[in-house]
C-alpha cells in the first residue's frame, strides 16, 4: 500500500498576505484560488511536488461551527497556537535569510536540535507556526 500526503489545511485570515508569503517568499506555486461567499481558498505547493498541497482556508468557514467556537478558533489563531506545518529544505540558511528579508516573524533561528534535526521556525501572516527542517 502506498499512502501519500495530498492536502494539508492551514487557516488564513488575509488571502493576499498568505499568497505573498507562500508564493513570493517560500516559492510555492499557486494551484487554485477560489472565492465563494466573500471568502477565499488558496491551494499552494512546492513546484517539484505536484501531488502535495497546502490549502489555505478561511478559518471557521464550516457552517456547523457555533459563534462561540468561531471566536475560540480566531483567538487561537491570533495566539499562533492553532495551525502548524513542518517543511524541509536542502539549504536551511538560504531559506532563513529569505524569510528574514521578507519581514516574516522569526520564532527560532536555525538550531541544531538534541533530537537530531537542524531547523528554524517562523509564523506566517496568519500566525501559523512554520517549522523548516534542514533536509539531510
């Protein structure tokens, strides 16, 4: 059996800022940009991995969510404790410098972790935690 990751979902509260971060800063290609009812869903992914995508979705768009749940989700997003993804690069230092130059919020500079990974961390414009591992 061969199972792959097809889509991962992260919330976005500003589609234009999310697009600038994921497309212009990280270099992902835009695979879909869909608007509906005043909301906007973006699908992005690495150019060399056409079968793996991140869907940047409006938070709490599910009609089954109550107003209290929607407020809680937005509060968690604002704190940066709702969504996260770990990416990998063969040149962590180059990616780190590009993100710093873009003005992205640095959470952790490149660090050799005790569990055998060298990585760094940022927040995207929504506040999602983006960890980037050095591919070895």
